[in-house]
C-alpha cells in the first residue's frame, strides 16, 4: 500500500473517528489521533468571563431566556387552591372578629299593646338624634333612626339596631298618644305611666299629647313639664284635667290656660 | 445556525459564543501556553467583530470564516515571535505546568494527565506546517478538503501531511 493510499485510508478513518464512531483498536496512528481529539484544552474561567464581557459590550446583554410557562392544569389547580385558602382565611378572620352585640338595658317597652287603645293608630318611640352626643350620662346610643311603631298586630320591637354598641342606662324617647288618666304628676298614656317633674300643664284625659320622655334603667318614664306638647286638646267643661290649681286626676276644670295649653315646642 | 442569513441579520453574539471554545482549542494547539492562547483568541474575536460586515454567509460557513481569521492571526503572531527571536519551542518547557487540570473534564477519564503532557510536548516538536494541519484537523475539526482550501494545498497532500504528522507524534510518544 502506497503512502498516498495509507493517507487516504487514514483520512477516511479520521472522518469516522471525529464523527464519533468507535474504530477498532490496534492502529497506533488512530490512537494518537484519538488522543489529539480528546485533549482537554479549554479557555480558563477568567478568559471566558472577559470574553462574555466583551460580547456584552459589543452586542448588549443577551435576552433573558423565555419564562417557563406553567402548564394550564397546574395553573387552574393552583388558582383554585389559592382561592380556597383565601376564602378559608377570610372565614376564619370574620368568625374570630368580636361582634358587638348590643345588650341594651333600656328597652323601649313604653309602647303598650295596641289592643288597649285601638283608636290610636300608632305609637312612635323615636330617639332624639340631638341627644346622642349629649354629655349627659343619661344619653343613649339608641340611634336616631330607630323608630318603633306599633301596628295593629305589631308588638314593639325591643331590639335596638345593631349599631348600638354601648348599652346606656337611659334612653330618651317620644311618647305620643292620648292621655288615659291623670294622677298628680303621673300621666298615663297608652298604659304607660310617665312621671312628670314640676306642675303639669293644663291637660285633660283624652288629650293627644307628645312627650319627650327619659326612660330610666328600671324602665320607668320621666318627663319634664316643658317637654309635654298637647297636640289636640280634649278638654271640655266637667272633664278631668290637670294643671295649675288642679291636683289629682279628677275634678272639673276651670278653663284652659292658654299659656300652658298652647305650649309650643 | 443562521449562517445562511445576511450578515446584517446574523446573531453574531450567539455565533461568537458557540465558536469561542473551538477557536481557543485551535489556537492552543498552535501556541505553547494557555495564556497566549487566551489572548490570541480574544484578539481573533476582536477582529471578527470589527470585520463582521465582511462576512458573507453565502460564500462560506461562519466556522470557516472564523477559522480563517484565527489561522491568519496565529500565523502573524508566530511570525512576529520569530522576528523577535522568541521561538515557540522556547515555551515548550512551560507547557506542562500550564496545562489545565485534566481531572476537571470528562476527557480526563479517558486520557491521563501524563499522556496529555507528553502529547503536547510532542506537538511542539512538529514543524509549523504539520502543526498547522494537526491543529486545524484535531483542534478545530476542519476537514481535509477545507484545510487544503485554506492552505492552498491539494486534499491528498493534506492527507499525506496528516499521516506523517501522526507518525511523528507516535514516534515521539514512544521515545518518551
């Protein structure tokens, strides 16, 4: 075999060798060639780093690799789990939050059953809004919007609104209705006795009055004389009246006193 | 690899990264030490970057183009060394100490550090032309036909030169 033929044969073997094929062992030249092809010659780390820096200077920073997309099923499951966890957390937070349950000691029990006076359509117990910020210890947190109205079949609701945070010993309400009886300083309106401080104005049984009443913690009603407004007078000669010169719940009146009767609130 | 695209649209950064180890390997085959090889490789890519617009993908593959630059650049370096009286053989004594740790690479499992050192020593003893061809064939994985084109030789001549170079290396190893 000539040198050229050997060279050509070697060239073909080298092609296969460098292509990754395994050649039969025993050929010393192929062993040298194999060793040459496997020489561990690599640039150092510092040189590679410098080279990368140069590339960055020349071409800018390489674009970041595309973000791995989360498989859709995993995304859905993850979202559902997250929603459940958030829901449970919210539920736990809400269930552990102290709820201010009003425990009012003042119950607007001033409204008697409607059956007692069927002629009176409504009895309104209305907290006075202006009294809420009152520094008086008798002020109540009964909200100004609380209106207790009795219908024919209705019973007065004793449950104050949920906004009532701090129970108060007193409440101030308006009692409106016809006077059932008058005894000394006690006016009975629709079954509810109201203790009036001071001399009673001229009033008669049957008068339709409106009284701003302080409700004590024990449920008793107190009112100042000045807080009584006679809406409609039912006074007539011989009718039971109360007022100056009168005491007690009976007796004939001596005429209406305009100053009292026309007390305007 | 995008080598068929116009030069203006080629991703040279990616091409440079891909070919950097191969170019270094070729240079390292031809010069005596790692540091010189690293410096020369960096210079080769500097030139490639500067003249990247001259690269015509329709005429040659990028690997051929960058190998040609490397080949010429190393030739110039060696020529300058000769002019200054520093022959590459002088650096051969230091080659063994400067070799990278063979244990750090998978190749080390199949070729021992001693064999590597002996082979590189023998490589330094080849003539410049033999070393060029060995470097192109085994350092840069250039085929005989392309080596012939690059060096202006016939393919058969390249084959014969390779045969003889390998025989010399074999003989050198046996001497050692």
